[in-house]
């Protein structure tokens, strides 16, 4: 319940309600880069914490079939508006920490900006450890999250307390990946609903499942 409150108040729902789109509609950098070494045509993709669906829509356009999951009805409402009529995207409202695929093993998981929203570090660890059950051996994981090096978000995201772990811990957690690229860099941004400049240190990891 507390987690849901955080999602509504300090998280992103305020922005989703006020602006559509709230996020850029272009795909994330790792997702775009992946097109240079992965053919998404006919890939089965799971987008975990899809938000308004910029990555899902981009990959569906390249021929992937995408299951796109987000806990926020406001995010999925914006996604429906932005990508109305797009084929091959299955929008699902739910908590990705409990997401289980009964009949599909995915070729690709996109995990963009969601795990720092989880209430606890143990949620992050359990969630990351479950990814090899969702994605086939040799499949691709594209991961991005705030890390604990530098966050300047008090004014821009009041009430939002992201769960932060170190870049090195993320690298350890993703020991089941053959790493394609990994970085720890600052992102300077502002959001359209309040325009407040702020900084996030971001871990980005792309890799192939090796277990
Ligand atoms: C920073 S946004 C990123 C959205 C999208 N991946 C993108 O890159 O534009 C994080 C998203 O994760 C969603 N989220 C947070 N916790 C979640 C959970 N437990 N299950 C599903 N979605 C969650 C939020 O609603 C939000 O839309």
C-alpha cells in the first residue's frame, strides 16, 4: 500500500496525469544501440516497467512482439493514447515483481528505469535473479537504473525515495550475463510537468543470458 502511494505521489503518476507524453517518445539509448547487433524482427520481447511504451513501440515497429507491463494505470492510459492502433503490443497492468510467464520464454527483456522504484533492495535482487527464468539462454537483457553514486532529485521528485544500490553491485547481480556494454554515467534532465533540472547517476547494462 505504501509502495502504491509512493508510485502515485512521488513517483511518476503525477507527471503521467499532467503530461502526455511525460517521457521522450524516442527509445532508450541501449535499446537503440541494440539494433546494431540484434535483429528484433520476430523477437519475443518483455518490457518490464514499460511506462508510456516508447521502447515497446519502437521494437514492435521493428517486427518484435512485445508484452509491455507497468503497474501504473496512468502510464498505460498515456501509452494507449500515444500508440493507438499499434499492432503486436500487449499492454498489461501489473507488478513486474510478480510477473510470471506461463507459456512464453522471451528473446529479449527491456528493464528500463523500473527497479529503483521497488521498495527494497531485496526486491531488486530477487527480481534480477528471476530474469533468466523469463529470457532464454542467449537472449538479451537491456537494463537501466538509478544507482547510488549521485542523485539530486529532492525538488524534482518530491516524496520519491528511490531504492539505490551501487553500480558494482549491479555488475555482480548480472553475473549471468555476457556483457555487451556497461556504464555508470550521469543523466541531466527535467520533466515537462515541473521543468526542474536534476541529475541521476545511471547504471546501464546490456548483455546476453549465459545460463
Ligand atoms: C522511470 S519510469 C520508466 C518507464 C519506461 N521504461 C521508459 O523508459 O520510458 C519507471 C516505470 O516503472 C513503473 N513501475 C514502478 N514499479 C513497478 C512495478 N513494481 N511493476 C511494474 N511497473 C512498475 C512506473 O509506473 C513507471 O512507469
